[in-house]
């Protein structure tokens, strides 16, 4: 499902600045403005899907590509001891920006369960 333009569409369109660490024709990765870990990068699709529960079967390769990009960015960021990939979905999932994004968090010991 396509969404209303969000702040992430404005980052894709270079209307507002971001610290971009990776880009290809399908995805963009940039540093989170309020990092929750020493490394906190968001991987987003250029196609605006509002939340992961609205993805379609045809979006599965795009989601797989986002995970692949996350692994490559993690390697570039030297997260050799591990990291966490997170997607928050909807209100109770803690989602605040309705353009899907994969959080890459690393550089410290993660706790479980998350809050
Ligand atoms: P979520 O709560 O899962 O929807 O995550 C949204 C994330 O986007 C949060 O971690 C915010 O800190 C981050 N964020 C919001 N605006 C910006 C921005 N302009 N540049 C970078 N990160 C942002």
C-alpha cells in the first residue's frame, strides 16, 4: 500500500539532509537522527510502503534486498561482534514514521526482551 509522503520521502528526494551511507536504485540507508546505539542506521525502500503489515507478496524481494543491504552496511561499519535488525509495525509496535524502515543497531551489547 502506498502512503502519504513522509519525512523519509523528503530524504529520498534530497529535500532535507541526511547522513546517507548507502544508496542504490531500490533503497537508501542513512544514520538515525536520534541514535539508540553507537551505530544506528535506517534502511528504507525508495518505494513508499507505509507499514510492514501492508506489504504484498510482490514486495518480498525488496524486503530481502533491504536485509541484504543491512548486512553489507553492518560489515562496512565493522559490526563484527553482532548487531540487531528491527522493524517496528504500527502503534503498538512503536512505529513513528509510516514509510517502512529497517533499523540496523550495533556497537553495544543488546538486551532482550526489548522495551
Ligand atoms: P520508528 O519509530 O520505528 O518508526 O523509527 C523511526 C526512526 O526515524 C526513529 O528512530 C527516528 O529517530 C528516525 N528519524 C526521524 N526523522 C529522521 C530524520 N530526519 N533523519 C534520520 N532519522 C530520522
